[in-house]
C-alpha cells in the first residue's frame, strides 16, 4: 500500500512553513520502503502517472484534514518526469485542486528534478507555466547536481530552488562546497528566488546556512519525514520556539521527530 510521510521545512526567521510529501510503500513483510526500493514502478510509463495522480490527491486530502484542525501548511509534492511531461498533467493538477476547493492553489507546490527539463525543456517549461496559471508554486529540486545548468534558473518559471544535499553535506569541511552553497544562496536571493537547503543534518550546517542568510532548511537536523498524524504535534511544539536563528539545540530536543 502506498502512503505518504511528511517532512517539515523550517524558516529560521518565521518558523515552520510547510511540509514535503514523500512517497513510501508499506510492504506486508518488509515494512515501510523508501522510493529507491520501488523506483521501477515510479518510472513506469503508465503506473508512474497513476501514482503521481494518487499522490497529488492524497497530499491534498491530508492538507484539507490539517486545515480543519487549524493547521494551514504549504504542501510540496514531487512530480516525476513522466507525469510532468504528459499532456494531461495540467488537467490532473486542476482535478486535484477542484476536488479540494478548501485548499488555495498557492498552498500546493510542485517539485521537479533535472530529469524532465533534460528530456524536454520546452515541454517542461509549458507544464510549469501551467502550474503558474493555476496558482501552484514550482520548486527546482536537487539543484546544482547532474546536468542542471544556470540557464534553468534563468528560463524556467520556478520561484523556489532546493539546494542539493550533496553540497550541504560537504559544506562544513569543504571550502568549495561552502562557496558553492553561498554563491547559490546569493544568486537566488538576487534573482528573487526562495532558496531551501535540503539534507541539513548537523548543527554546524544550520549555523553556516544561517550565516549565509539561507533561512529555509529541510533535513534530519530539523525533522525526519514522519507519518501525517505526527505532523500537528511537531508543528505545535515548534511554535513554542519564537527564536529560530541558530537555535538548533532546543529545536532538536523538542522538535526532532
Ligand atoms: O530529492 P528529495 O528532496 O525529494 O528527496 C527526499 C528524500 O530525502 C526522502 O526520501 C527523505 O527521506 C530523504 N531525506 C530527507 N532529509 C534528509 C537528510 O537530512 N539527509 C539525507 N541523507 N536524506 C534525507
Ligand atoms: Mn523533493
């Protein structure tokens, strides 16, 4: 059975801002499996699209449940290249939004990796423009690795960029990774983009990112992906902390899931 876990994104100045929906498979014998264990199904020509539609609907249904509990969360959904590049993708997005009218489209964000623009740049651009027309946000995920050129920052209609965890991981002990992250954060800020550092695992990474004024963080240092029912409690306990800048110690004691 497919299920979603949710990983919070923390803004060091404003507190927690949203969650990313992460797909998992509940295997009767092997327990909860990560996407790598069933990537063939996710990439499958027809199954990939069906899973994508299901995930959109599950995430929106969950957002609606949280909203009824007074929790207005921005929710990010990872969209695979097969689904994004289908002509029916904007229609699927529209359907998911229409099925959950209580959730404003701006609360939904679509995350895409480099694969879709590498396969078909123009079509990716059209799909992302369609997201924008619907009022849905767009994030470029795992940014900076593989073949993601800076032209994409220039030409793709995205307002959020997620800095790949490989740079964040090396940053404390590798000056080049530090320089790359710092450069990406500055470039993003000057371009009016919202920069999110992904895979933040340690207090030293948090303090370096905070010094660079990269306010949005996601990773084990903030919270591990968690089942939906744990999310309201996590947000409540985090709301008790008014000061976020560099305060990972109290954060990890109370908010670490
Ligand atoms: O590329 P994307 O951001 O969609 O990947 C999310 C995946 O990364 C999830 O499967 C999640 O479990 C994992 N993840 C989340 N936070 C961390 C982290 O701090 N470190 C590492 N190594 N993996 C993480
Ligand atoms: Mn993602």
